[in-house]
């Protein structure tokens, strides 16, 4: 059984690593790995292959950056001949990025079984490009693997046949649990002169937060206050770094004594930084999940989340991007009022094994 597995962006790499390992432990599946090249900087792509032991991709489509239409179209155009040449029994896509929907569409149109991992998540916010990718990918998938019960409920409500839906846990957490001890050995705290629990971490990359100068300025108002209290470490996504420069905000940011803008970090250093933080402020999907398992309080700088389990477990608060609201929630955490997470059902490090077992039965 030949399966083409697709990766494109940083979080896809973290999810595919345990699956590639699980395939290698069984006989029945011939996995191919295709990188679309949506992310291409060493610290957004190759570094994760090296650190997580992901096999070299069989092919890199090299699509790079572009508008949504250009990037999606380029992936569709370059992936179709690959799918035709390799004649896979299935194409497996993860997450909700442009590479996910583009390769999913190619598979579905060629009549190849489409498998979506991380299916059913819904923010119910169609202004978010990922929500469109999620809804469309799920609508054309033949097998849908969910990380949390809300995903199963959403798919049922949308009329997806029961036998296609499988609640299996979370590949991102498989990777976290497997690498936690390695990350503990990272020297990143010493290198940055930080002590455990005496700093906060910020990540930002959603277009709704960083592409509008007014919104980005408002978030920086909260950042300015928090960094007076606690060192704030900010491994900046390339989109965000570009916007800070474009909006002339680099000087303002550079003048903040306790705010450290870094390049994106490798997985092990970043996991160490998360695990030891007093709190995390983020608009990332994956980081809401990782902080939940690590029991580190998380403030999500968005108006909604497609991962409600992280809120239900008590560690994640949805606070939007208004500085007053961010700071009120921040003060709640430092005064010990907030919850700190826990372990959602099946987030036990064995999602990849469950997925492979279903694939062997179903395909
Ligand atoms: C993409 C995903 C988003 C995901 C995020 C993870 C879509 C629609 N968005 O957003 O869901 O949460 O990845 O990080 O698929 N850039 C570089 N180097 C790189 C990659 C990007 O400099 O290696 C810069 C380019 O200027 C590019 C911009 O970042 O235009 C945005 O990259 P893109 O892949 O389009 O979207 P992300 O914001 O990374
Ligand atoms: N991450 C990382 N280095 C960083 C920032 C994030 O390794 O500097 C990891 C993080 O631990 C998580 C994943 O990247 O596993 C999240 O990716 P991102 O926030 O880019 O995307 P999203 O999850 O929002 O789609």
C-alpha cells in the first residue's frame, strides 16, 4: 500500500515525524514523503528534519511563498504530475495550511483516497484562511482522523459518514512526549540568561494579528507592559518580522529592555523554552496544545480557537488582541488565579500507531 504523505509548513513537520516512524515499524505500507516547499528557511524546515529524524523527502516541489491563489495554484500544478507518476493508494495530508487543501484537491480529483489528519477542528471564523482549508479538506476526505471530541462532533454535524471518522489523539503530542527528555537537556535558558518560571514566551504569526499595523501596535502595547515585569522572549515568525520592519516598528521593539526578538528556534530549544516558561502568549494552533500538555498557562491572542479542549482543560484563555484584556488575564496568571492545563483523552504519545492501524484496516 503506497501512501504519499504531504508536508509544507513548520507545524506539518512536527506532526509527520511520528507517523513516518510508525510506518517504518510495520511492513504493509510504502510511505513516500513530498515537501511542497511552502516553508523553506533552514529554521522553518530542514532543521526540523534533522532534529526529529524525519526521512529526506522523496521530492520537494519548491513552491515557496506567494499570495493564497498563487501558492495554492502552484502546489496543485506541481503536485498533480507527482500523484500521477507514483500512483499512490492514498494521499495523506495534515493540518490546515495551503499545502493541505492543495494536495487534497489533487488527490480527490484523481480519485485517490484522501486521508486528513487533524480533521474536524473549527474556529467558525471564515475570515481565517485556515478555516477555509479545514472545511474544504474535510469535505473531500475519505478518512478523517481527529485529535479531540469537538472535531468528531463537528464532522458529524456536517454530515460526514460515521465510518470515516476516527478519534486517535494528537501527533503533535506524540512528538512532544518523545522529545521532552531531549529538550530538557537544551542549554537555551543558560544561553539567554533565563531562569525557569521567570520569563514569558510570545509567538505571533496570524495575518489577523500581524498584517494590520493598528492591531500589531495594540498587541505591542501589552508587550511593553508585560516586559517591565517579566522578560519576554519572542522567536519571531518570518511573516511577523517582515511586518514589523514594513510598519517601522523595529525601533520601538528594539528599545524595550526586557523584550527579546529572536530568530525562529529549533524544536528542542523551543520546547525547553515553553516547558519552563511562567506563561505563554500566542496565536499559534499547535502551541495552545503543547502548553496544555506541559501545564503552562497560555493566553491565546485570538477571538476564538478551533481547539476548545485546550480551554476546557483549564490552561488556555482566549483573550483577543485588546491590550486591556490581555493585561487583565496576564495579571490573573501571575497572581496565581489561572488554571494550567492537563491531558486530553488519547494525547498519550500513541496517535501515530492508532492512525497506521486504521490505515491498514481501511485502505
Ligand atoms: C502558514 C500557514 C499557517 C500556519 C503557519 C505555520 C497557510 C495559509 N498558512 O502561515 O496556517 O499556522 O504557516 O507557521 O498555509 N516566509 C519566509 N520563510 C519561510 C516561510 C515563510 O520568509 O520559510 C515568509 C514569506 O515572506 C512569506 C510569509 O513568511 O510570504 C508567509 O508564509 P506563508 O507560508 O504564506 O504563511 P505563514 O504565515 O507562514
Ligand atoms: N515552534 C518551534 N520554534 C519556534 C516556534 C514554534 O519549533 O520558534 C514549534 C512549536 O513548538 C509547535 C509548532 O512550531 O510545535 C507550531 O507552529 P506554528 O505556530 O508555526 O503553526 P500553527 O501551529 O499555528 O499552525
